[in-house]
């Protein structure tokens, strides 16, 4: 793995919810962790054949019975799950095939590929997703009418995230 590939991997990991990633092969072992993934109660162990690196470890303050007692005596009610707005089951979602940045138009000064209410054809470009400095055109997998555009221009997106809803042609 060269430095450019490592840098691209770090950038891709930074755009996801993944807190830790470990890659192993015959030549090396690489573990990437986001700062939010470090917790005070983390225990790191190393095989006896490897020297133990000096790593600063934050310790949690001791827990006392007085601190635990209120939590044991007064359980808090669980919040009700938020109800999602009803979505028409006949609509087809166009989802992101990758992590990246969503763009509605080919350039900042150009018109959007599609707007809500537009009719689209199978294979028509509906947006661009930038991933690792590459611009990837996303083509419609269904013909029909754009009902909703769910993402704002230049917004970061996740793999599988719904981008648009389409009412398919009959």
C-alpha cells in the first residue's frame, strides 16, 4: 500500500460512520481509528513477540455506589421511536452506490440534471457523486417522474442513502 492509497483510505473512512478499520496481510497490519472511537475503558493487548508501544491511556474516574444508586432506583422511560413520514410504496428510491459528495449539476454555474416533477428515462444522468476526487455520474435505473430530491447540493452522502424518489412509468 503506497502513501496515496493510504491517504485515500483515510479520507474515505473519515466520510463514514465506521469508527475503526483493520487491514492485515502478510507484510503489515494497519488499524485506523477515529478519535471518537477511543474510550477510557479500552484495553490494548499485544502478542508477547511484539514489544508493547508506549501509548497514553486515559483512565475513567472510579465509580462509587452513590453514583450508581440513582440510576438503579429511577429507571428512565425509553423514548418512543420517531415515526418516519409515510412513503408511497409505489415510489422507487434512487440510492447512492458509494460514499461521497452529492452534486445536482455538472458545474456550479450550470442547471441541475433533474428537478422534482421532471420526467426521466432509464440511463439518464440524474446527479454526480464525487468520491476521492473522481466525478461519478449516477444514471437512473428506472423511467418515470422525480417526486422528491432528498439531498441538498454539495452535501456528503453515505453508501445506500436514498437520494431521490421516482414514480415509475407504467
